[in-house]
C-alpha cells in the first residue's frame, strides 16, 4: 500500500481545487492499486456523510468507485488549469451520486481512523455560543438530537459537530437538558467547577456565578456530578438518580446529594413555570429579576421569608409579584422604575 497520509493529503487538496494536472494523475495512479480502494471509500464518505445516508449493494459501491475514477480521468483530459469550473461540476455530480451509495452499515471495508481524521480535516469543529438576555429563553437542538432549554441570563458554548469520545458543552447559568442516548459517547456539561456526565437522561442544571450554590436535579436516568477545586483537581463525585439533586457550594467546594421528590417540576421550569417549596424569598426574587429583566428589591423584613408556591413567569410581573406578596404576607410597591416587596412574614 502507498503511504496513506500522502493519499489523504492529495485527495483533500483535490477537493479544495488546489491540484495540478500532474497531481491529479498521481491521485488516479494511487487508486489504480486495488488495496488503496479502501482509503478512497473512506475519503469519499468523509466528504459526503454530512448530507446523505443510505444502504448500498456491492455492485453499486463498485460503480461509485468507477465513477470517481472516471471523473479524475475526465479532468486529466480536459486540463485542470483551463477547466476548473468543469472539474468542479463533474466531481460534484459524481460525489452527489456516490453519497447515496457510500454508507456501509457494519461493513469492514471502511478504515475508521482514516474516516475520522479526514472528516475532521475537511470539516473542522467550530465552537458556537448561544446567549439569552434577561427575560429571554431559547431552545437548542444539537446535532445528536439532544435538546437544551436555556433559561434567561445564561450562555451555552457547544460544538457544531459532536465528535470524539465525549460530547461536551459549557454552561453558565441555567438549562434543562434532554440528552440523546449514546453509551459510546457520554455527554458532559462543564459549568464552573462542576462537571455533569450522562449517557442519555433529562435533568436541570443551575449554575449562575453570583449564586452561593450550583444544583443538578435529575428527572430521568442516572447522572454523575463531579466537583473540582480552584486548580481544577477533582475533589468528589456523586451519582444521582431520578428525584435526586446535588448541591455544589461555590465558597468551600463541597458537593452533597439529597432526595428531591419534586424533580418533575423541572419539566415546568424549562417553560418558565417556577415552583418553590420553602425557598428563601431572595432566591425567588433573583429568579424573577432574570425572567423579567426588571429590578425587584426586598425590604429587610421580607428577606428572612420562605416561599411556597408555583409562579408562571409567562404572566405579567406585577401579577406574579402580587402572588408572591400574598404568600409571604407582604405588599408590592412600584417606585422609581423598581418593584419593592415591603413587610412580610416577620410582621
């Protein structure tokens, strides 16, 4: 077999319209050698796998290889420098035809490591970032089918292609995840000094920088949460199952787990319906400020209150605040463009 790396480099150069006539001849010469056909299959599949999938027969596969070779011969005859446009049209036509044929389900003919390397070279991974402003929520579907509901005042960094052994994203803020199941490629969310690792499950992560603690709440499946110190050395792992939650304390780096029977409320939370079962009113007001993009202040008498109830942030803020005020025996005042909670449970 010829040097595979040289064949790969030359084929990539060919796809990028950078081959001379002599180089095209050399490429054709490579593929006249029977044992190099496996590399050709990998090269073509790497270029085409983004847009087409399907099963093929051996006869159709052989025909596809012949057509690609024919395209090289045509280009040699026409002369690359004088006919770049014609070459692009010819090879584009044959590559589209081959796309339907060159996915070999379970076949040993493809060389996996060539495929991965070539695909990465032709289509490098790009990091994307999605951001929500205060009062804004977004739904994102990744290339593997994973769905992510991003809460207000949050950001998610993610690759446009999920490649390699891990599917990794980076979260700041809050999001609800429905991760597509893939045992061979675990899904990892990096959020500050906390990593959340899953295979296929649904859960909520809240990890705002300004918060005292970060939480992971599991609705379905099994989740592994890891805590790291400031030098990013792992300190502790916990395993969570449905109706369980972990809390990571930002100050001391401690990580604990607990039962959380109301985990299914997270399904509502991703749609802006917030439930609280004895949460400090300051936490509730902080959520409201993010969801409505309006400042809400609390008088000292109200700060010690605990909140119980369900609040639909799809409704106007004044209505939701009146509901909160009634729950803690307080009053709502709108003053100088700001809502203020006065009085409360201590009275």
